[in-house]
C-alpha cells in the first residue's frame, strides 16, 4: 500500500501501544515458565504475533481474553516437538531470543522468516551457543538456521554489536545444568540489556552482572515461574508522535498517554535529546508537547537508542538552519534494513541535506519538499519516519509500503488521522 501525505498539522491526545521489546520478552518467559502466565496490554502487531505463534510451535498454548490480555501456558521443562520450521516473519528480536531458548532442549528446532529476516546476522550468537554445548547450523550465519541442545553451561564470549545476542543468552543460561559465564569486549544498546535484567529480576533468576555489563555469571539449573505482568507503553513508537508534534503541532499541542519514565526502555532518552535542543515538554499524567517549537542542532550519541535514528533524522531534516549530528550508531546498519543508508537516500529525495557517516548521519535542516518516490524498504521505522517528515514538507508526498507500520504500530495511520494528519492510504 502507498500512503499519500499532504502537509498538515496535528493536535490532540495519542495513546501508543505496548512495547514490542517487553512483549516479546514476556512471550519468551511465558513459553519457558511452568504454568499459565498473563501479559496485560501487550502489543498485538506483526512481530509480536510471530512470537506468539512460535509459542504454540514450542508446545505452549494460549488464548486472548476479552480485555486483550494474553494467557500463555508454558511448557516448563517439557521437550517441544517441532516438526516444521518456525516462521518468525520479520521479527529479529524473536529470532535471536527464541533461537537461544531452543538450545535448552534436546531436539532440533529450525527457524526461518521473510527476506529481511534472512539478512540478520546470527553467527556470534550461534558460536556462543556452541561454546555452551549446543549444536547449530545456519545459512552463512543467517536464517534459515537450526539449534539443538541441551545447553550445558560453561563459558562463552559473544559480540555486543547488537544487544539481542546477549539478551538471548541471558534468558537461556539459567536453564543449563551448570553455571554460565558470558564475556563481551563491548556492548551497544545497553538499555535493552538492562530491560532483560529487569525481566530476570522479576522472574527471580540469580545472576551477577559487572557494572559495565561486559561480564555475567548466571547460576544454572533454575526455572521461570508463571507470572502476571502489565506491558508498558512503547517509547520507540511514541517518538513518531513526539517528532510530528515538535515540527507539525497545532497551537494547542499534542499529548501522549501512558508513558512510564521509570521503565527501562532506552528510547525515553530521546525526549531528553529534544529537550537539549530546546524543546518544551511538559510531564504530568500525560506528556504534553506544546506547538511552535524552535529547536537547535547539536551532537547526539544514539548508541543506546538505535531505533530512534530514522525519526530523529527525519525531524532534524526539517529544522531550518540547524545541523544535527546523529553519531555512534553503527548497529543501525544491521536492523531490518541499513537504516543509515536508507534514511540518507530518502531524505535527499525530499531535498534533505545529509552527509552519510559509517556510524551515523549529519543532517543540516532545510525546507523539505514533497516526493512521490519515497520508499519504506519494508522497514516500519523508516516508513513512519518519512510520513512524519512529509507532514512538514511544502507539497504532498507518497510513501510506498506503509503497511510495514503494522510491525510495531498497527494503528499508525488511523491514529495520526485522528490527530489531524492528512493521510490517505492508496491501494
């Protein structure tokens, strides 16, 4: 589907859905728990439904209650009988976390996904699992791949180029019969590891983590107990509302509901980044962003918040006369797409002044122009970021493949229309 975006202003109250990262961690924890777990206010999107369907392949059962909560009855120590490859669609988080979970069991489990998922690197995680006793096979370090346990424990090293490798090992290691030691030389995206550790704390798992999060010791022979948990609202998703409000807000501003700034999600830091640039943000029961923001450029380290690169650069591109340095985020190149390359290409189509770096972008703000050739590349964050940029252009734009927004924000178009955005979906 194509999205026609006419320049327009937004205002009103937005309620963003639950966190994808929390929801997938909740599904994984529920699969491995012995009994029924309940996820309240989960994100129901393409990626999380892929994880939920995988739960059934593992042998867990689930039902969705009238209030939208997910009730998942886990398999505990039972060995899953998986006869066909588990299709994880476009969900890289699910691929990393569930592949490591598969190493717990003495049965071969195969994983696959769409064309994009087959580009995600997995070799460092698979190598670490083999150091801990599992057997793996892959397609040049990528999906389709298979994992067979049982995981024994011991010592391993793993790359920190993406935090998902480490998070995957941390969820699997407690089930090994022996203690596990994990070492890294460096780590990107630390807040996502902190989120994983919060889940382990919630589940009562014993472990030791060094202060720099480069060394971990996890006690073996542990189990996950069933639980009930409310999934927090997604800060990554809220950034699209925030970005649109900052550059295209009406006089009465925009409010965002249900954001919990005590939660471990790293993308909450982007609110502080924009405040550093001069944004006025009011924190109360709802977060309110007044209109008519005059933002200033600067240098911003996005290493902990790599998912913010598309929307951050999209907003920066339309702030006339200011230059934003989006730095230290090389892992943005190994997401659903090479987001540095893709955002550079698409913003330039709109007249954006962008210098592409190996680990980021330098964006000099200007008046953006409409374009009928904008590509989402099937990447939800790129598609939504371009839609936000197009609101602030001087003429209409068309974005191809906007259906990809359903990966994390199924009601993106509908909610923005309710806020006043002139969005029209074209089949």
